[in-house]
C-alpha cells in the first residue's frame, strides 16, 4: 500500500465559495477516492488562505474584526465538505498557530541560506492578485485578471527573496521532470518564463500599513507577504517541521491548481523549497478556468456562480457530475445553467440513470 499526498491550493477568502474552486476540490476529491479504491493510503489536504491586504480591506468594509471575518468565511468553505460530499482528511487555515510557526521557521531557513535581504523598492501592485505587476503584464495599464481594479503603487523598504539565484536550478528541474507540471503546455509556459530571466521578489510588508499577517522573525515592523506565508501550508499540513518523520513519509505529492496559480506554485514555491533545503517537489496539475459565455468567472468581476445555490437546487451529485464530466480538465470550460440542465437531463438522468436502473432491475 502506497502513501499518496494530495492537496488543492488554498482559496483566498475575500468572498463566499464559487464554482471555480468547487471544480478544483471536486476533481481532487475524485482523484483521492480513486487512489483509495486502488488500495493507497491517502492524505487529502485543503483549507483557506487568510492573510493579506485584500482580506484586511474586506473585513473593514463589512465592519468586522479581521479574525471575525476570517472565521466567518472559513466556515463557509468548511461547509463544502458536506455540501459537495467531499472526502478530504485535513482542513488547514493560514491563521492556525501551527501553520504560523511553520511559516516563521521556513523564513528562518531561507534566511540562513542567504536568500532573504532588505531593500527599498517601488512597484505597481494588483491587490486582486496580491502580486507585483510589470508593465509588460498589463493591458491598457491594468491587470488583465482584475481589469476593474486600479493598480496601487508600493514604495517602501521590505524583505526580498533571491529568486534570481534559482533560475538554473528551476530550469534543471523542469528538464529532469517532464511530468512536473501537467499539462505539457503549462510546463512549457513556466519554463519559457524562467528562461527569460528572474527578478527577486518582495516577501514582506510594513506592519504599520498591513497589520494582518504573520510577523517576520526578528522584525516586528514587518509581516510576511501573503504568497510566502500561504504556500508553506503544503508542508505545515504534514506536520513540518515538528513531525519530520510523518512529513518524510508523505512528501512530495500532487497539487491541483488553477492556471492563474502557475507562477506562484511552479516557480516561486519551488525556489523557496530549494532555499529551505526541501528539494523534492510536488507534481502540479493545472486546471483551466470556468467561464460563463466565454468570459472568465471572477469574484472581483462579480459574475461567479455559487455551488451552494446549485446544490440546493439540483443536489450534490448532479453538480459533481457536471464538473467532472462536462468541464475539460486541461482547458477552460464554459458554464451556463442551460448547459448544466442539458447535461443533467441527457447524460445523468437519461444516460447513467437509465443504465443503473436497468442494472438494478434486469429484464
């Protein structure tokens, strides 16, 4: 019996769960179930990403304390387990004390390796992505993923991670592991990005401007950048660093992520692992987006579909069936209620439904 570790990304809890994350976690659940049926011992991890500027502002806009806001939204994501009939084994929150301690230890190890330094910088920042943006990444001066949000200018002294140091090692990883990122076109995409050269990136924020984050070890004036902190969940979920034996039994594994997570997961996180002395990396499967009428669904655009409303109307299994059978697992897939109903009636009720009915009542 083999051990199999599987994790989703952690959804950012600036709004209620939407069908895009339902797609990711239902696919992960189907894979976990198939591995258990094959006789493997499975550890299936998911959870919530709860730090950063977007969360801080969302709590303020609702007149809630930020921890109160996080507790409220985390509950709505936990409810997906019963709602969508999920079988995950662990639900981690980045506000958990054990995760915060692990993130601080991870920072110390990267720092001890000489990969963290401090400098003054100025950059354009998309709060929607919680990421810096170069002019070449913008369309009409805006982030293409969040075109309705103004970019913000950050001009302060922060800590940086020496991402540029790991260009050759990352390229070697991609060459040695041709199945490291699936599908192939996503591996080619990240390899081309890295081959064009890497810039060090900021991994902290001033606590005076953003008090909602994990404190930087040894510097109370700074908190960790949300992408540095949140990625550590993939190892803190396995008990790292306190439970080294358990961690070693399960690591590495498979991660399912949306295509907008390609760079953080397949580039930033992999370099950070190398820096911290954790060389083995998770294989990454990249999903496409769920679109609506060809337009990307986005919380910031306000055109998302609630899985809760779909389940309340049609039931969990029809929703799971649609996500698994009707949405391409490697490209963008379109959702409309008309398409959902067509699949429900033609494929599930009349197709599979009639098949199982005949199997149960042979004539």
